[in-house]
C-alpha cells in the first residue's frame, strides 16, 4: 500500500519533493561507496528513462538533491505522468539489492517505497531548495559547498554539462523583486545567511 504522503497520480511538468529514510532510522549510507553507488544508480536512471528512448526532453529533470546518513531528499520535475514512479521504483530496488548484498543482510531497508509532496507554487519551490541544501548542517562542520553528496555546489558554480537543472531556482535572483529577495544578493547568501540566523528548517525532516 502507498505510504501517507505519496501521490498516486502525478502531473506532467510538475515539481515534487521526494524523500525517504531508513526503516527505524537505519543508516542507509554507511560510507562514501554507498553514497556514490546510490548517485550512480540515480543518474543512470535519469539518463535512461523507463521504457522510453532518450529524447531531447527527459522524463525527469533533477533540480536539487541531498543524501544524508539516514535519509535522502530529491527535488524533481517530471515531464511525463509516470516519470517519478518509474524512476523511484527502479532506484529503490537497485539500491536495496546492492546494500543487502554488500552488508549480507535481508529485509526492509527503507521506511516506505518513498514519499512525495507536490510543489505547487514558486515560493515553496525556492524555499524547499534551501531546506534541502541546508540538511547537512547538523553533521557537517565545514563549508556546505564541500559536502560531496548534495547539489549545492552546482548552484554556486553552475556547469552546462551537469544534469542538475539550476535555472528554475537561480532565475529568482535575476528578478529578486518578484519574491522579496532584495536582501539576498545571491543564492549562496539566501542559503547561508538563513543558516547563520539559526532558524528552524521546514518542509521535511532531518534525520
């Protein structure tokens, strides 16, 4: 059965916050290899849509991601109605098979198949991106830009060949008056000045 918070029907060209955590707060990424394998599976599936030839417009457009020891967050735009369900089903199965084989275990790894929240306005989209990129602050004492398992660095140094689509978020800062961002001179200040104020994060959970 779908978990509470999971959508059964997804819209085309809509944004969704996808998240999941280890069952009973189990650590799902034990070392660097685990993080890298999960991301490799994710990017491979983004490049190769399920039952569909690779076309100019992919099924899934990733905007943000962050992997934490006990959970992960993805901010995705899907261009087809089945993009997210096809991606997440295959991603979870592949990673659980890898994890259980590596650590010689059986049984459930994740709390649920996955959970999803529809991102239905641009302000929510913007602040959710900040929430996702601030996730490491409880465990990471260095610069957020040095955290290897997040898309934050893509926003500080956008690269044309990256599969992380930053334009939908960064465009806010070209027209800051639209969303009352006059005090945020850049995306970095928008994220890190908020961090320095010690404000409680919203839009999900910190594991």
